[in-house]
C-alpha cells in the first residue's frame, strides 16, 4: 500500500519538466496539474494500491500519481492522449519498466465505448480506476465502465466539483439525474476530499472533488442499459409529474402520479423502469 513518505513530484518538478521540453499546459485537454502533496496523498491513500493491483490511470500527465503507484507495486495501464505528456512519461518511466503500459490514445472510442487498445492492455484483469478527469469525459467514462466493464472493481476520480455533486446527489435536487441513478445503482459512492483551485497549476476556475466508487457485489439493476434509456426518457421532462410523462392509466400501483422524476429514490426509479420494461 502507498506510504506517506513516497517521493512525489513537486510544483517545481512539474514546471521544470514542461519548461525543459518547451511545452505549456493545454486547456483543450484540461491540463491543470495537481501539486498539493497532502491532496496527492489523500488520493493515493483512497486508491490503496497493493502489490499486483491492476490500475487504469487516465490522464497521467507527468506521472505525479503514476510513479508512487508503481512504487507501491501496482501494474499501471496509463492512458494519455497528449503527445507531449506521453513523451515525458516515456522519458521518466522508460519503455521497458516492469508493470507499466502506456496507451497513447483517447480512452474513449465513442460516447459509450472504451478504446479497444485500453481494454486489451487490461487483459481482463480486475482493476482500479485512478484518474483526474476533465468535465466532458467524466460522465461518459464512469457510466461506461460501471455498466459495461464489470472488471472495474473501484474508482478514485478527481473531477469538477459540479460533476461530483451530480454523482453523489440525493433525490429532490437539480443535481439528481440519470448519471446519479446509474452510478449509484452499480456502485457505492463516497466523497474523499475537495480541492480548491490553489491545489493546481495552472489554477482552474472551478473547485474540484475526489470521489470513490466501489462496485456493488449485486447491482441494484440487472439491466443498466434499459434503465439508462428509461431514465433519459423520464428526465427529459424532469419538471413534469411522472403521471403526465408516462400516463396515469399505465402507472403501476404504489406510484404517486404527482411526483416528479427527481423526487424518486434510486430504488423506486429502478422499480418503475422494470415495470415498463418489455417482457
């Protein structure tokens, strides 16, 4: 497991690496480099990497988390889309480092598909996801891994705080929606820590949060794809009552037709979706 005195890159190290290669952080890739040592240790402690653990790391950047996870004995598949960051990783870690595989590509092959090169590199192993995810990647990646890749045992992800609030939301608020329900149906979820813009270089304009997802031994739904399609239909009209959306005459017994979709618990939404599933 990661120990607190594992050497980690400092802000000076990160700046120096980029300066040495004549490159700058790229906004289009969401490159805001985490350098706060206490927050890095929080993430590593939550990931709890043990010798032999398979890890999928998305967006490793300069390897600030990659290196201590390798030092802990993890077998890391690092997925980096940026040419410059991939070059830095190859120099720092080496092409022949035991336990490390670099996939120089986009982790997604589409909105609902993981890059087949990433799947091949994981080779069917049960794995932990550790990632600093940009806003536009977080939802699709987590939903796809949760529903289509049961070998993802857990995930420790740093994401925009707004996205984190959607994922951990309780019924009744505007944050509660399809992503909330799907992820909570497949995983238990808790907050690890929050991060201010001062923890990053360059400083983002938003706060961030780290959350932990652990796959349920028995998911709350046996058909997440049917559930997802039903939720999209329902939440497109989230301000309407479910009786108006689905039709009062077809609503199963026990469901109040005056409730709005966001007022139903995860379990009740799953029960409602099951009632409308074709037999």
